[in-house]
């Protein structure tokens, strides 16, 4: 996330009506940035699959 987006959220109060709109706009921006990334880099940066293990 960009620092300007986080700063904008910090300025808004929880009861402010614009807060949900700003959150949705920020999420859409993040998703668009992820779509623009090259498929090869997306493939290389994927998270490793881990299997849960028991507590010992």
C-alpha cells in the first residue's frame, strides 16, 4: 500500500461516512496493481504451500 493511502485513512474517523468508500477505493487500486504485474513475476512470488504440523 502506498503511504498516502494509509495517511488518508488515519485522518478519517471511524464514524466518518467517507471511510468505507476510501477503503474500497484503496482495495480496488491494490487489485489493479496486482493485475498489471507480469505473470512470470506473479508465479515466482507466490507463497509456498505449507502443511500444518502437530505441536510437540
